[in-house]
């Protein structure tokens, strides 16, 4: 028997089908062992930073099955993902199960030819790649543990920091401070409504909305242009036409895919990577973690066929692209369809959308340039004191690659054919007061681009970096825009003040380069960790006596303590900031960020059901009132207050236990609805129940979208996607 071990169950099914019974294919379901959670002692620092791995309890059954199959197999291949993480997983499986004869194979696309070709070229596990992954994991644990520890003591219990997440947070916070400190400057734009004056009755007249080429900062100058211009004669003095070429974009890397999917499809980086993973495992696209823009010769041939079939042979132009990443692995490929002749693929809406986006970019990258004719028309007043007015436009002369990727076009402004010397009639000039704007906050796509630009993280980590700062409550997302929370700002400011070197762009980027050197065999694991950790630990130790952060800043003028009338100060709490009496602890008066008074904790007279030592108390929280143990943080028991529970009860009875009611809850991925009898009943749905029941399967109906107001909560029911019924 031949045994092939991969990471994903869906990948295992696809490959087993391709190999037609020649191999038994099993999945490790990701990592099989890791460092113990939140445990610094899992790393033996004194003996070469040796990690002490433990098997994930959930993977014991998986490992047992693989071990049993391995005993029967005469050939064993480890075919985990073709990157550092995959190399490490392969090593862990081999080491844990003592598979001494197991060989390593990799493939960047899951197609019959690629899989079979890989099996003909087995190799040993690349220990340099494994050590690079291990170094990253150990570094992140050491930095996270030590920095988080000091933040717990000096800022607030339960906070965290990280080698890469903290620099990313700093970028967002710095941008927020730029916006906050921005001083706008006034200026005035002028728009003129003009009409061409024909020399003959049959001449066609055109309306032109032109902008003043001068942008005055003073209103008096704006009024002067308007008054003088209104009394002047106007003539078109310049019509300039410039031919321009627009070249296609390079094929997708992980970073550019995340950016494009965010901008065009509204996908978060984590959503993009999840969908891409499924497409890869189904054999529809190449491996989705890459910084290369290369395309194989075989793939180029298939892309050429797709272009000739869809757009004509005259639209084909083979191109190569230079990657922006200095450490890109050119042996890898860009993200592309495995079969370019298939313009659509995927089983879900998300998969179809992302596949189409990848197909468009890939095909367009090997097509001829688009030709654009840019036009600028300038009008001049007879009064020399008046600035010129102009209008810009462009015409798409030749579509080229835009035929395959029309969303890359942008807006074209079509201007009429006008010659120099034509007179214009000014109908009116409008003065538009404006102010300079601060820089934009980062979107997820913008942050990915910025992280890549600064060399922070790698393609495989961008999504997790953003996910981490959001999960920690340091950043909130509102309509794709990232806002730092009060907690995020406090943590970032603390780290910038006391550990600026370790969260700086230069240092973080340098560490990424050194990790790449380990992967290339140019640097040694132990040396890298020792050179980093020795001074870092000394820095942490030197900060143990710094003052604890208690007061952030003075409260706004006029905000006084509701109990004693004294001044107030802003402080940090578990749910953000609040205002506390400056006389605390002598006075415990407090206000919420909106200025309303904070009600003191109310004792409910009931013992804590978890620790049996504390008593339950009703408190004000970020999302309303809640009940918690009085011994927090020693005991972290928490539940909704009766008042909040009543607010969040939908009144719709759970049809799974027939006893509870569906309640609004907040989890890791936002709001959802579940049974009030949780954990005895674990029934949950994504959106609010409507109170109706599905006519096809009898399950609960829930709120949908603007176009689909109501849908079945059962994903396997046709009524989950009622718009597709009958198609």
C-alpha cells in the first residue's frame, strides 16, 4: 500500500480521485502538535531555544489512524502545503509518528498532472524551511509572552502584544493621530458653465463644465475671478490630445489578491484566503500563499488558448513581471486558474466571484495594452487678470486587456471634437468653498498594502495580523474602514514609549529578512534567537519598575464628578475608556464616554455558580448591563443581565429543544442568534429569526438581504438561496 498524507480532508478527496486507487490519501487536518498555549516554559531557552511540542488532543484520533495505515504502507509521502508552514507540519507528522522512511513531495496546483509529476520527484524534508517556521513561532511566543506580561501589570489585565501585530496596530494608531491633529486649510474651487458659440446657424453647440486652473485660498480672489470672468469674452485657446498606453496588471500574489478582493468584492483578507483555500483544494487555482508573479510555460500555453478563443489571436502578448518582494520565491507561481480555458468555476457564490477575479487578472496579464486618447481643452478670458479654465477627458481607443478585465477601466469622460479658436459663452461661474482633507484611514486592503510596503509580515500572515488586532478589540471595522479603539491606542502608545525599537518598521522588517535567511540556510536558528532575545529580555527587565498607567488624560473642560463635583480624568477599562473622579479611591464617581453617569455595581445576593466563593454583581459594560463574579479576574464567570436578556430575546421559540428562545449574542465574528438554553441546546443561526418557518424543510426562517428579505436558516435547504430556485 502507498500512503499519501496531506493537510486538508477536501484536498485528500480530490487527490485520491486523481490517483484512482493507487494511493490511500489521508489528511492531518492542519497542525498535529504545537507549543502549549500561553506557556513560555514550553521553550527551553538555555538549551538552544528548543521548543517542547505537545499533540493537539483533537488530533490524537487522526494521528492514530495515520500511524495504523503507515504500518501497513510500503511507501509514505508527506504532501502538505508548499511553504514553511507546510514543511513544518510534514516534519511534525514524521517526527511524532517516527516515519523514518517518509518522503516529502510538493505541488503548487492540485491537478492530475501536477500531483503525478510531484510523486516522481520526492525529496527529504527541508530543515531550513522547518527551522524558519519554528523560529517565527518561538519568536512570536517569547515576544508575545514577555510584552503581554508587562502590559498586564502596567496597563490592564488581559491585554496582549505581539512581534507583528503591535507594529500593525501602531500604523493604524499613527494614522488616527495624523487625522486628529490635522488642521484643515480653506480653499475655493471655481466651476464655469460654458457653451460653444457657432459661427453658422447649423453649427452644433456644446455644453462644457470647466474648472478654474487657479485654486485661490482667499475668498476675495475667488470673487475677483468670478466678477472679472463674467464680464469677459472667452475663447478655446488649446486642445491637446495625447495618446497613452495602459499596460495590464501583474498576475495575483497573495497581497494583491487580498487588496483586489477587498476593493472589488468587499471581501476581508481572512474571507479571501478562506475562499482561495477551498478553490485550491478543489484543484481550481494554484497555491494561494505566494509573493511570485511568475507563470509556468505550460500555463502560458493554456492562457494563450483562452485569449485566442475569447478575444482573438491579435489580443495575445506574452509578458513577464518582476515581483515587488525582494525575497520572493521565483520557483513558485502567481495565483492563477489551473485551467485557464475555464472562465468560471466554484460551487458557492464566493468561490465563483473570487475565481472569476483570478481568471480575469491572469488572462489580462498576457494581453496587449489598452490605448487611451487623453484630451485637455483650455479656455482663456480676454481679461488677463482671470485664470484659465480647463476640462480633461479620455477616450478608450483600443480595449486590449480591458476586454478581459473591464473593471480595471475606471471612468472615461467623453469630450466633443472641438478645435482651437472657437468662442465660448459663459453662462455662470460657481464658487465652491472647500477645505483640505486629512489622510484617509486604512481599509483592510490599504493596510495589507502598507504592511507589504514596509516589509512587515509575509503573504501568509497578512490576514491573521489584521484578524488578531480586530479580535483583541484594538481595532474596529466600520464600512471597510479600520478605527483604533481607545484600548488599542493606549496599548500602542505604551509600547511606542517603552519598546519603540521592537515595534518599529525597520526592526520588524529586518527580523522578517533574517527569518528568510534561516529558510535559505544563510543564518542559524540558535544564533538568530539568541541575538534577538538576550537584549530584548534585558529591555523588558529594565521596565519592571516603570509607573503603572492609570490616568490617560484630563476629562473635557466642564465634565465634573456626579458625586462630589470634582474634576475628572480619563481611564482605561475592560470595555474601553471612562471618566473617573480625580479623588478616586476617596470618591468612586464615574461617567461613560458620552458623559452619562456610571451606575455602581449592584450586588444580586447570589453566589457565583462557577467558583462558589464570589457573589454575582450587575455591572455596566460595553454592550449594556451584564452579570459577573465579584472576584474577577480570578473568576471569569459572566452572563447577561435579566434586563439585557429581555432586550435581546427575539420571542421566537427554538424549534430544536422546544423550550428556549432565540437570543441575540455577540461572538468572535459579530452578532448571531442562539438558543437561550445554551450550552444544553447549541442551536444557532447567523441572522435574526423572522418568526416564520420554512415551507420546504420546516426550519427557522431568518432575515436576509435587501434583495432576499428572508431565507431559510438551513444551508442545505433550497430556500436558503431562494433566488436560485428554478434556475
